[in-house]
C-alpha cells in the first residue's frame, strides 16, 4: 500500500489533517474489484459489473507499505443483484468486512445514462 491510497493523498484541510493510513475509499474499491472479478465469467460482450449497494466497516488502520488483500465470496442472487461477503486483511489480520451487491449492465447503456445526466 502506497501513500496514494491514504486519506492524506485525497487532499488536506488546514483545520483537519488527514492520516497517512489505508483509506476506506480504496478498501471499498479493492473489495468492489474482487466482486467484479467473480462476475467476469457471467459477462457477455459489452457488459460490465457495477457496485450497487455497499455496507462495509473499516475495522483497523494499516500503515503505508503494508500488503493488503481484499476478497469476495458470492453469497447469492436477489433479482438482478449478485451479493457478496467481502473482507480486507493486512499481514496482522482483518481490517475491513461487509457486503456488496453488484449488477451486470451493458456498458453503452450505463455511459448513455451518465451522459444524459450532464
């Protein structure tokens, strides 16, 4: 884990310094990537997986330089959502855990909807 994955890298506020430890936005991104990796076999041409619902707890700080591993376990389908239990660990143990729901969507449709919002 590098300095670029800390709250401090996101920018400082004069009144509230941000720490140089692993940041929760990056942990969630790693967890979402682990979920997306599990959905790769289900994707058709032009499809991508996206995170829809996230319920994650950051349990412990991790210093710059530590190795972090995020994993996902598929737990089932609910309508169009695939649900996953996720966790992140460093060399001393669990640093985060939770659940993420993802959906498979057409990338062109996703981008068209994003463009329509601008």
